[in-house]
C-alpha cells in the first residue's frame, strides 16, 4: 500500500502573512500619513513577466501598499535601466524596488540589480542582501527562498543535521535557498546541469528543493521515501518542477503547484516592503 504526502498549504499561510503585513501597512500609514510604496520595474513584454508583475501589484494594493509601475521597452540599454533604478533608489517616496527577472539578454542584469539601494532591496537580489543572508546578518532575503523557509518552519520541519539537496543554483532561488538551509544547520548539496547521476544524490535528500525550471523534471524515483519535497518550479500552465503524482506517493510533505511556494514569494515581498517602509519612515 502506498501512502500519500501531506500537502504544505502555501496559499493559506501566505494569506495570514499578508494579513499581518496589511495591518502593519495600515498602522504605518496612520502614524506617518504615508503608505508603503513598492516600485516595480518591467523591461519588455514577456507575457509571464507581465502577469507576475500584475499579480504582485494587485496583492500590494489589497494590502494597502502603493505601487509605482515603471515599464521600459525591450530595447532599453543597461545604462538606461541602471539610471531608472538609481533614480528610484534616491526617491524618498519609494520604499522598495522590484526589478522583474529576467531582463533581456543584451542587458547586464547584475548591474541593474546593484543599482537598487540596499535598504530598498525588498526582493533580496543585491550582493549586499545575498552576503548578509549568507552570513546570517540582518538584511532582506531573496523572496522565494525566504518563503520556502517560512513554509518549512510553519510545518515544523527540523533542518538541523538533515541532508538538504537543492536542484538549481540561480542567483534568486537555488543558491540563496541553499545558504538559508546551511544557516539552519542542514548539510547542503547543490545539483545543477553538470551534475552527474542526479538521482543518486536526490535520493539521499531528507529535504529536496526543486528549482530547475523544467516541468515535472523530478519524480518519485528521485525521492527518498519520507522526504520533505519543496517544488519551487513554476512553468507555463502552472506546472511545477516535480511530478506531483509520483512524488506524492514517496514524500511525507510536499508543496503543490499552484498553492505552494508561489504565494509565499509574494507574501515575503509584501512583508519586506512594509519592513523597508517602516525603517525609512523612522518607525521601526
Ligand atoms: N514560485 C516562485 O515564486 C518562483 C518560481 N520560480 C521558478 O523556479 C524555477 C527555477 O527558476 P530559476 O532559478 O530562476 O531558473 P534558472 O533557469 O535561472 O536556473 C535553473 C537552474 O536549474 C539547473 N538545471 C537546468 N537543467 C538541469 C538539469 N537537467 N539537471 C539539473 N539541474 C538543471 C540550472 O543549472 P546550471 O546553473 O548549470 O545552468 C540552473 O542552476 C522555474 O520554474 C521558475 O519559474 C522562480 C522564481 C520564483
Ligand atoms: N526579481 C524577481 N523576483 C521574483 O520573485 C520573481 C522574478 N523576478 N521573476 C519571475 C519569478 C516568478 N515568481 C512567481 C511569484 C508568484 C507566483 C504565484 O503566486 N503563483 C501562484 C499562482 C498564481 C496564479 O497563477 O494565479 C501559485 O503558485 O499558487 C508564481 C511565480 C516570482 N518571480
């Protein structure tokens, strides 16, 4: 007889976290006469990115966070984008800045991220934020990794001494989530496109994080029975990086897609925007 994994309900947890952020945003607005404000920057018209940004702005509005949207043409140069972001970094009416990734291949995305002032880096994408997070110091977490840790905490997954395997090493997801897990005393292994015999490694994982960007890439045979499996993937058609059916028969805890990591990402973004505003408005 095969068992079925318990689902980790990111939608429900995110709703609670967003509710708390909304209360704090309202308090802040009452106290200072100014609402927290997130600037969203979108380069080009990639349909998925357009949707994500719209979703993030809608959640902000519902939570009493203003957003200021900047749309730039796909042909924008690195210098123009850096200039736009540097101006937002200087603008006292803007408390947080989100540059939607990816920008076009002709743009130096790293240079653009680094134009975000550290105190406004609510998406946790700068060198400063990554280093602070890696050292366990104060700073803004990369949103998806931060959301994943909150989910693990909520479901009381003890990470100390556990073998955590992260499949993926991108700057906004794989690499930072591994650093957060390391900070919680997990033994961390990173896998990537050059990893040989992936399944033999993932099958050793007590906690498996899928951040690959390939639909249903990891399945039951990649999973150790009883493992905790986090599917951070979000592919076209709302499909994760984990094959839900076969994973569910092996894992003890599993995030669904949608309704798992995605909503948590936005909850962390809103929370960090309110944190940033509170500090900049002198209330925190
Ligand atoms: N829910 C959310 O809030 C978010 C979801 N996502 C989703 O997470 C997924 C990953 O996103 P992101 O990190 O930005 O993607 P990237 O494309 O930047 O990174 C993908 C990673 O997967 C690795 N990889 C690719 N193919 C293989 C393979 N065959 N075997 C092992 N590793 C492989 C790559 O390795 P290498 O480095 O060697 O190229 C790379 O490190 C996507 O589905 C994305 O949509 C992303 C951000 C937020
Ligand atoms: N600088 C940057 N920061 C990001 O955080 C970032 C980014 N760039 N680029 C793209 C990815 C993608 N991403 C998602 C966020 C929420 C959901 C989400 O809420 N999904 C819902 C479903 C929403 C729906 O489709 O209705 C869910 O999974 O339940 C998905 C994907 C953030 N990203």
